C-alpha cells in the first residue's frame, strides 16, 4: 500500500470538523490500516493553523489534537528532502509536495486548489494528488 500524506485542510476535516466525508479516512488512519506520513514541518503547519482564532480551540484542545496526529502518523525526517519538481503557488503547501515526492509512489490528499493543480504533472512521478478522501483504497 502506498504511503499517504494528508494536507492540513484534510486534517482539519478529520480532527477539528469531524466531517462525515472524511469518516472512512479517519477510521483508516486511527485504526492504522493505512500508512500516513508526516514530517516536522507538516506538524508545525498543522499546529499553526489550529492555533488560529478562527477555530476557537483552546491550547489544551490544540495540544490534544496535535498529540493524537503525531501518535498516528509515521514521522519522516524532512531536513534533507529533495524538492519536488513543481512549485506550489502557496508556499505553505510546498512541504506536502516535497514530502510526497520523497515517498513516491505515494498519495497526497488535499482540497487545496493550488496543490490539486499539480495533479496531472505528479502522475508522471507515480504520485496521486487528489481531493478524494477514499483515495487510500486505490
């Protein structure tokens, strides 16, 4: 099974919004039936996002969410990642592309249009970039 990288917006659906569309993905990652991979920089990005006032999460809740994600995801060292051959319009999302590129063949699940725009080029590198929450079943 290919490793799966989850963009921050997917993690929000899983851990903050409890979005029904992400229920089977959450079950698969919590049950460890798929291999999800993250890195220090992706953890930092997620921590930054959930700390924003928009989400109204107190520090204890934020810490709990981040701890749960860290306990599930296999951490990949991102200190020497080879850069992906494509640049994302949103610099904050580049780490997800670089990490997925390093892990190829792999799957990156995202709802971010700037990331999804790269999907057709990524296929050539045996990377599936998709907004399909159930892509881990492929």
